[in-house]
């Protein structure tokens, strides 16, 4: 569970950094980026990525 949470954290931190490097317009605030990032679609993508990443790392951990 910790590994999945860490992957989800990395996903959302990457989205947050992308929000501020992609469009640095006036009025662009942390609250605006927060509302833009945390949507149901992004949550589903983050959870699926976290679970897939866990299984991939677990596979390599067992192989090595």
C-alpha cells in the first residue's frame, strides 16, 4: 500500500509541476492548479498507474 501511495504521490506532484511550467499566466494560483489536477479522471489514472507499478516492481524484486 505504501508503494502504491508513493507512485500516486509522484503522479500528482508531476501533474502539479506541469501545471506551473505549461501555463504561467496571470491569475494562475495554487488553488486553480489544485482544482484542475484533482479530478476523477486523474484519480483513476493515478490508482491504475500505482497498482501496475507495484506489480511491475514486485515482479522484478522476485526475479532478482
